[in-house]
C-alpha cells in the first residue's frame, strides 16, 4: 500500500511534467516558425544558401593550396625547433 501510493504520485508527477514539456516545446516551435516566417518576408533569399553566401564570385582568382604545403609546414617546424634550441643554449 505504501509503495503503490507513492508510485502513483510519481507517475502522476512524471505525466504532468511531460505535458508541461510538450506545451513548452509546442510554444517554442510556434515562436520559431513565426520568426522564420517574419525573417523570410523581410530578407527574401538571404538564408537560402547554407553558408549565407549568395554567389561565389569572391573566390574567383584565388588558387588552391599546392602540394608543397606539407614541405612548408616541415620547414616551419624545423625553424621553430632550431629557435627553441638556441633559446635553451643561451639560458645555460
């Protein structure tokens, strides 16, 4: 008897919480839909592109990274290691 009463209260509490969560979620969905509709009317086509860029003319004239990029990275790391070596030697 003792456990069935409190178990029933627990289930009732869980059901009430889920109903509240459902109402809150529905309200948030409605607000988001209204905001999206309003923004769509104000700036038509602004959010059509996934990255927010309407055209790709800004990238025209640039070139891709060459295959020498790993070599430049290796040279930079070697120069950094030599610099750190000289700093360690100078502090001794």
